[in-house]
C-alpha cells in the first residue's frame, strides 16, 4: 500500500446536470455517493438509453442550485452506525425525506416537483422536450457510481489550452490532489483499488470519456470548445476515471488516498 495523494474536495449533484454541492464528508456506498443524482428530468426528445435533459440541451441547468430539504436525512444512511456494528447493509432514508428544493437563477426557491420549475427548464429550448421528473434511491450516473478527477489534470489542461480551468467543469465526486506533479496520472489507477480514508475502497474500472459538458463554465454555462478539443486530440477523449465502491464507508475532505494493489 502507498499513499498517492489526498482528497481535495467531495461533491454530489442532487439533481442531474444542476449545480453540485460540496461536502465536508460523504458516504461512499455501492450505489454511489449518498444523495448523488437522485433526481433527473426525463426528456421525450432524448434517446431511450439516455433519457435525461442535461446542460447539453439547456445550459442554464448549471445555474440552478438544488438543496435537500432535510439535510440530516441526506447526509448518510439512517442506520449507518448500527449497520456497521452488525455487518449489515445500511438503509437509505425514505424517498419522501430526500426531497429537494431548487434555487433558480433569478433567486426563486421551488420544490423539485413544482410544475413551474419544469416550465422554466423548457424555456429557450426546443419545445419537443417534454419533461417529467425522475427520482431514484440510486445515483443516476452516466456510467459507474463514483467519478474521480485530479487537480493535476485540470492544471495540465489549463497549461495546454492557455485557458483557466475550473475543476468543477468535470463534475467529479472526488477531486484528488496527487503527489505526482503530472496530469492524467489517475489513468494509471485503472484496474487497481484505492482506499479513500480509513475504510472506503473504490475499484477503478475505466477512464472517463468526455463530452461537451466540460466545455461549459460551471457558473455561467458559457462554452469554451478548446477544452474538449484538447482532451480529444491529446488525451484520447478521456479525462478522469470511473470506479465502483467495493467497501462502503465515510470519506472526508483531506483523507489520504492509497493504492492497494
């Protein structure tokens, strides 16, 4: 085992494609980071295999800020301490306790199921997008349950493009500060296991193929196509890695990250 860095920050995204929420600690479970991507909007105009409305179609989604109405219920599984003491699976809160309110770009606060929110989201986009709300107890991720991205990769891309790079463009769950000075070192973790903190273990399964989402400024939604172009030309179209949780546990900001094999 060797420590290869530390957790710079932890993030979850209560509503798919809306603004993320930084955490001091989070529960990494088999289904993903607790509270991550529990809500999404299904679009009638999206492909069957990927039915979601995202910032690719509505860039203003990134300016909507979701918050759990009952933060204590959304912090970690409700029986985590008891479950760990008995070697049992922890339980999620009831879906009704994991409800989200959304602060809109103009400062209103609307319940996630308020029809007025759907009308706002449909503004200025093709009206073929008929939207319905989706809710799940499992993270509705694009690929694997947990995404990891290094600060070093963001810095390298900034150097390569001559453009300041906000790490939040990459919408990772775990941003790591690696001891290695070079970017894209996380590629070397594919096929290996990482312990994050004292307990959680993530098996890194594949590199993260990128799309135009990384061209969008996380605050304004403005496009910077040079970022995706550089990732495609210089890095095989991938940036960061995806993993699956093999051992569940609480992860904290500042926790060490170790390679186990």
